[in-house]
């Protein structure tokens, strides 16, 4: 029998903040979205902590926090070692919604951190980081079709370092190919369809000042890019029958960047971190006297005895070290302004069997501050350079167009709530 449940469409705009999408729609830059927003509810949404795509999208698709799904960042450290690893979809410990029977046959396009693709009921084309297109696609027979459409998993952001004009051209080419692909996949049979546009995040990293400054040399190009995104969404909407529930969202928000804080350099200069050689080649050069180290963007790990080969922090010392770290970071200022907005402890953020693997502290940056955890930085602070925009955790957006008039959602949603929204929408019966 035909599936009588409501079909659900999910469109992701990576990194787009609530205020920006609301204003671009209202000002007519994105007229398709403006019309859509009149048909549903638009919310400001909280991202994950930290507000990075690998964590946020993993939370969106599973409805679980990192303590359950096991993704704490783009990098991690292998157990009982100092070896840096890069978690991917194979490391996700919770089930993505499209692997549940409720969601029927799904088409999933370009969701970050879902590489490598694996067999499922439908089509899956993984998003970044996806080094091998052949392993990013299920079923594999689709690979040649993708290549014929000029499909790229992601724009090559390094082109921005060569030429901003080249970067913008590549960004638009990637959007056009993504749209072609999405339109072709809409012709597949599906019950749940999800497509994520990630070029928005790349654009905002490099050209955030151009968003609001009409005098910026690339302001018009930024406006035109968002107009193109709006047209792409319009093309997708035109292919629908009109009886689908629609969800649009971003995984995190954005803001301007004025200063970068090199967290490991701060730990080094304040006696929490030491290396066996300078400059260090990797975390394997951590010295025994180290009590803490950081992974991007600002995840602080105690150098625990028994957890790491040269760890020295005993269980009875942990609380004292944590308090010392909290004090040091809370007092850190640049130009008389604090750089840390909030410090979370592990137990405040994570619930579940993977919690033990999480960072002991996570720093939330103050406005305009970016945290980095490179090991070779020579100063604690650096001014913003080519990257002029940064992730912000409290201003993602969520839009829902439901078919039932009595449908409601929390007025303060977070990325952890999205899957529950999708379940509720999918459970509804078509008239």
C-alpha cells in the first residue's frame, strides 16, 4: 500500500544566522523564503557546544547529544595514545533518522560528517569531509551521474587565498551543480528528502563584513549569492506536490571575527602545557609535566593518569586543576575585554555512554573571538586575517511549515530538538 504518512522535506543552509535569513527575506533579497516564512514559523535556534558542523549536524540527524552520538569535534585523540584521529560517519554511535523505518525511503544530499555513505533505503550522497566521491555515494551506480552533472562535495576554499573572484566563481559553480543534483534526485521515489547547501558557510567565513556593509567591494556578490540560493530553493519547492511538510534550518549561526585566541599557546605560557621539543610536531610531543591540552576549537582535556601514556593528573587532583583552568580562562582579556563568554564542564553538556571521551571543559567565545588549538602558534592572540566571519552558537535558525494547524514547536529550540520535530511531522497522516 502507498505510504499515507506526510512526506517531509528538509533544506539546510549551513552556518546561516537567524537574523540574516530573516532580514534577507524581509528585504526582498530572498523572495522565495519570504513567501515561505509567511506559511510557517521561524525560530532562532541554539547550536551544539562547540558550534562546529561535525557536532551540530550529527546532533540534528540523531536527536542526541555528543555523549550519545560520540562526535565531539572534527578531531579526536585515539584511546591510550596521542594520535590525532578524524571521526566520520562510521564513528557515529547513534542512528540517523533516515535509517529508521518511520522515514521510509529517503534521499539524503550533502549532509556534513556523513562520509562514508553506507547502504540505506534510498539515496545517500555524503557531505564534507568526503575525500573520495566513490565512497561518498550510495548506491555506487550514482557516481558517474554525479560526475556528469559536475557535482562537487565542497567548494575548494583554498581558492579564496589565491583570488576572491575565483573563489566566488567556484562557489557559484558548486551551487549550480548541487541544485542540478537535488532537482534530479527529487524525481526519485522518496518519503523524506534532505539537501544541505554548505556554500553559505564558506561565503560567510571569508566575506562576513560584506553582508551588511553596502560599501564593501564584494557586497553585491554576496547579495547575488544569497539570491541564487533563494532561486535554488524555489526550484526545489516548485517540484513538490504541495502536500509535504517543510523544514529549513542552519546548524549554527555566524558573526564577525576580530581576534583569534590560540588556546594551546595560552596553556603553554601559563604552565598548564609543556612539550618535549619545540616546536612540537604533534600531540605525541606532550611532556609529562603537562596537565591539560586543547583540541579545536576550544575543547580542554586533562592530561589524565591512565588515559594518556604520559598522563600525570590523578583523580584526586582533577577538581583543583579544573578550577585553576577555569580561573585562568575567565581572567583572559584582550584590549580590556574578556575573551570567554562561558565555560562548560563535561557533565553540563553530555549525557550518555560516550561522555567519558568528551572534553573536560569547553570554552564558548565572547563576541568576535575565535578559538584555535594549533600547537605551533607563537602568540596567544592574532588579529583576524582572511577569515572575517566565525561560528556563533546561539543564532542558528529553524523554520517549519507543517500541514496541521495545531502543530507547535518549542519557542527556544536547539539542534537536539530537530529530530523530534521531524518525527512528529512524519508521523502525521495525509488527508
